[in-house]
């Protein structure tokens, strides 16, 4: 995968892209990254990239010329996904991360100031994506978060390719509880089923825990999950147990 970042602050990416999984992905030649400072593509002697909005209003708006010119400097194909980091976009989810992990080339447009000239949105962008119902100073941090979520799904990036399959949201549910050594810590025990060696029982326990965790913490996710009669029975048994306790 190749990823280009259009940004006014390329230095913000250095720490994130040169650590941990993202660094290893580049060392394995599974990921190629490039930052483009679109200030260098401004068409005025002061390298101004923003201006006051027509019609009046607060703040400054990114001008179209630097973004269009910077995009022209990037080699793209018909399949390139150009992502505008924008609070008006569709909320980022694990499903979108899976979708984008299938692309060979991503371009992130990271804005600043009050917003973008609308012509950028209309004529350059394939995807508008938001990290949530809040506003940040710029698009660099969301772009880095999305990069991490997407790149870890690429074949060969993680040591164990199945590692991400149990992650929260990957199948629409939250992840099951995890335990490690020591078996007993401050009189707190690891569930016996995990020590039984019976993998069928362990898998069943983990699935039940995923259903219950999602029901308790994120019941909204179950609205889209293909709920079965067995799943409902798991919850009903748990409710009865809560009443007894």
C-alpha cells in the first residue's frame, strides 16, 4: 500500500510513522508513505494557503490552488482513494478500515483553519471521513489514527495474521476478556474454563463473553448484529444470574 498525506505539518507524522507496527510495515516493503507540504504549491509570493470566506464569516478557509496543485504532483490511478478528513464525513468504523485496507493507494487531505473551499470536496475527494462528533485543529491526528487502523489489517503486517480477527468491532461485537500469568493475583483468579484445555468450551465461553460485553457496554452495536436465538438465550441466562446475585 502507498499512502500520501497532504499536510501543512509533515513533521507531525514522523514519530507515528517511524514506530511500532507502521515502521515494521515499511521495513517489510508492505507500506510506502509520503508527506506533501501543500504550502509549497501556493500560487502567491507569500505562500498563503488560506483566505477569508466569500460572504463573510468567522475564520479562514483553505484555498483550492495549493490542494489541486499538490494533488497533481501525486501519481494516482482510477482506484486511488482520496480521503478528506472532515467532521461532516461518515464516522470512521472498523468496517471502513477493512474496506480501505483493500486499496493500493490512499491520499489523506489534512486541512486546518475553518474549512475547505468547496471545490476541493466536490472535485478531488472520493471519501469524507470523520473521527467523531467533535472538531480538531487539523486532519493530521485523524489521518494517523486511520493509518494505524488500516495498515494493521494488511497481510503480513502483524506477526500473526489472525491477530486482528478477535479485535473489538471486527465481527460487530466487542472483544472477549483476556488473561495472562500469574494465574492468581491478589486472590483474583483466572476463569477455570481458560485453564481447562478444552478448546471447544473456551471458544464457547469467549463467544458468550463477547455477546454479554457488547450488550452491557455497547448495546447499539447489537442493532446491526445478526442476533440469533442462542444469543438471546445467553443474555437471558445472564439476566437471571444478575437477579440471583
